[in-house]
């Protein structure tokens, strides 16, 4: 059994001395995964580093467009109406979506068809025939060059995006996240759809004092909030392993945000605060928490849905000087069979067309019989319907379950 010292429970796993003797490295075996747990590859497979074309055979479309033009050309009796020159525009289609080889084939096909049709139904003079063939060849060459430049530009964009994806994944790990104590899964939807990281942050660290969890929301949204998010995440990953108490951990996060704001002020960027919920989970059924202005989590247990009472929500990180008293640790029960759902204000403050806020607690009660791993997905889909698909803020809904 663990004991409480100065309002904070000390875990029997290890202490600062043991951690120091181990060279500052703390390793634990990952737990066995529940049979209904989400696959670890789901988050990675959902990331598409570069969009792929939906058209697989552009040459087939070129041939399909050629046939009706040639048919009309042969059917029309009026010799002054000629549709064959329209074929010279067809190579632009594979040039826009296909490869250089496909574009070359399209150019060759068009030249052969034009030559055959004009031999069968010649133009008034060889001069007109030469003009048509020169235009077809010229536009064909331009189509090939355009396709080559497009592919080079797409490759450059692909390399840049791949680099950005790798950097952002170093900042925010893909879901699900596992430690020796918990499995964290859910949905993370930055407001900027082409980004993997926004203003919402999360992290789980296995420490000598149990698993420490961070759920946060940086003031602002999208790319401008990433700097403060990175500062808070970096400080949490270090302090979670070093500090024996949650209050000391939160003090380190506070100083990290303050230092970031001082640097931002020097560079002319706006200062930002971070709402955060920090949890400490060990072998006990009770969980400790420090709330820094973040929406409280919900506990789903045996069909019942309750909002976790954490007392005074406190001030966000970066604003501790404005608080009348220091932050304190609160405790709440978190049984092994229960599910903890933490959401950002992008969920709780989402408005529908009528202006009504999203009824989160009501929806959670309706999903009492749903698998815990499906709750967050259902929440994201239902939230999209509530807001008519208009996302105004980063959306994060994370499900926490104790590992077996």
C-alpha cells in the first residue's frame, strides 16, 4: 500500500535515489494489451504523407474522349466543320494527373489518330494539315514538359511534408499511447486539416512514481500555438521523471511556459497561456490530479457518466502570479474497469447552427453500452454533425483505460 506525505501519495516503485543509481534511465515492460484495445498501427495508417491521384489510368480516358470526337468528325457531312483539331488538347489531361510516360503515349496516340483521320478526310490544303500537325506536336511537347515539372514539384512537396511529419511526430506521439499503467487512445483533430499538430497537446510518461498524464490546450489554435505547446511538452517529459510530486511537476511546467513567453516577447510574438490537466496514476484505485484551468474529465463506469470534481480549477500555466493561492492536488477514484474521457474546449464549447453548445454529457450517457475505444470516434462523428462539419478549434477527445 502506498502512503500519503504532505497530501501527496508516494509510490513504492522507486525513489529519486534508485533512479539516480540507475543512471537516470527508467524502463518498465509494457503491459499485455486488452483483447478489445485499438491496434497500434491505426494512428499511423491514417496519416497520408502525400495525396494520391484517384485516376489510375489517364490513357483510358484519353482514348474514351477520342472515340466520340472521331465519330462526330466522320458523321458530319459539312467539310467546313472539323472536330479533329480538338484532339490536340487531350494530352493536357494525363499531363495534369499522370506520369511523363503516360503523357508521351497520349501525345503519340493523338498524333496517330489525327494523321489517320486527316488522310481519310483531308483538309482543303496541305498547308492547313501542316498547321494542325505542328500545333499538335508543339502542344504535345509542352504537355510532356509540364508533366515533368509537375512531378518534380510534387516530389519536392512530398519531401518537405515527410520532413514536417517526422518533426511533428517527435513533438506529439501518435495514438494510441501505452505505458505500464494505462492505454491512451482517442481522436486528435487540429483545426488546420493539413497539420498533424495543433494547439492541443497530450502525453503519457511512465515514471518511478507511476504514470503521469498531461492533457493541455494552448491559447490560440493551429501553427501559431505550436511553440508554447512544444515548451510545455518538453518540460513535462523531463519533470515527469524527475519530480516526485505533481505540484513540483506543475511548477516546472509553469516556469517553462513563463520562459517561453519571455522569449516570445523578445521576438515580437504574443505571449500565451496553457490550460492543462495533469494526472498521476499508480497501482492505487485513487488518482491524483492538478487542474490548471482545463475542462474536467468524465468518468464512465458501469453505465454511469459523471464529471470528475476537482475543486477549484486553478489558473492556466503561465498565469500563476495572478492566482491567490498555489495549486493543490485533488484525488478522485479511477477503478480498473472504468474509462476516463478527457476533452479539450474544442469539444465542450463547440456550437451548432442554432448556437447551442454541444451536449457532451448527454451524448456520453447514450453511449453507455459502447466499447470504450469507440466512444471517442463516436464523439468526433457526432460533433461533426452538430457543427455541420465546421470546425472552429482544435478537437481532442482522449480515452484512458488502466492497462491489464
